[in-house]
C-alpha cells in the first residue's frame, strides 16, 4: 500500500510557459526528511480514472517546516508528462497527494570513512531542473551556519531557465560581504545556446555545465580550479550532480583523471568523491 499525505498548493510562480516553482503544504504538517531527498506527487488523471504519481526532487531544505518547494519542467515532447501536465493547470488551493520523502543518492556527506567530519568543499552541478536539490543544499548550509565552501554550477539552454539566479547571486554577494570565513558560497551559470536571439544579453560562461571542469590546455586548470583558487581533488572536494545522464557522464569523465570515483564504485578504503542522481 502506498503511503500518502494530502497537501495543498499554496504558491505558484510561472517562470516561463514550461517552467514553474510550486509550493505544497501537507495538511498534517511537513514530515521529517533530509535535504537532497525527493518524493512523489500524485494527481488523479481523468482519462485513466486513477491517481498517477511521479517523483520530483525537493528544492526546499529540511529546516523549513512550512512547505515543500519544487521547480518543475513541463516536457511536452515526444509526449507531455501526465502528472506534470496536470500540475501546470493547478491553482492555489488545489489538492495533491504526496508520498514520503525518500532517496539517499544526494544526501549530504557528513563523515569520511574513518569517522572524521567531512569538511571537503562541496560542488553541486545541476543541469536544468537538476538544480532543485541544490537549492535545498544552499538553504540548508545557510540556515545551519555551515562554513564548508559551497559552489553551485547551473547549466541551462536559455537565460529564463536560470530559475534561482537571483537567490543564488544574493547568497554569493552575502558571502563577499560577510567574509568567506563566515559564509563561503559561490555560484556560476552557463548558457548552452548563446547564439540564439533570446540569449543575446548573456555575457557569462557558455557551453554545457560540465564544461566548468574542462582544463585549459596551457595551465591544466579548469574554470572551477580557477574559481576556488586551487586544483580540486577527491581530498579537498566532493561533487554532487543532478540532471540528465549526459551531464553526469560528462562531469565524471572530466574528473576521472584526477582520481574521483563515485559512491557506487568507492575506493578500497570506502572513500569517494562523487554522488549523483539522474532524472533521464
């Protein structure tokens, strides 16, 4: 039997015709969960005369007991998603069904295999709506006054798909103002279609998000190395990735020569430098 809770839509922000931020409030309160998890949203599909469920990453953080937040893309080709289509037609006050929060793939690493605290730099790589769990990361680290260095890299096709650009820019500005010894946060975004007319105002990095890890042939340093001021290694950095498999494979391939292995592979001593979750 599927464990479910009823929840009410309390907020909708249409970023563009196929991208929405939505908040859901469980009628019995937000249950305990861990930042980086996901849950299923269920809606009745009239044509099928049943409730259909789909998993979505949670963009809010575990310290927030007021609501669950999601950033959702409406993929319409080759066929529109059944649940996502219904979500885009919901109004504030409508009801949905939520499964229990679950998933360990992107839970934050707190300890090393030897039991010591994991104080490595955290780099989060989000392709498209794969950014969602890392919004939760940023808010979690900020709310808990965690002083680990946090870097969020986001890739999108168009400027208006950089869904949390203002929030993440504000968090980096706060880091500069307070000092990195107090709040150490960096944010970079890349646009993969810079020559398209809609992106004509973009002056930032271009290419796919995994290009942040591509080393310069002369210096052998990647844009990420240059940003943080040192060459990233499994000893000083752990990388979290969420997005399409191509994005995940691209990052893993770029980091392979540096000795990074995934949590699924692990070194003989149980250590690893990459955690990931694919949504396609």
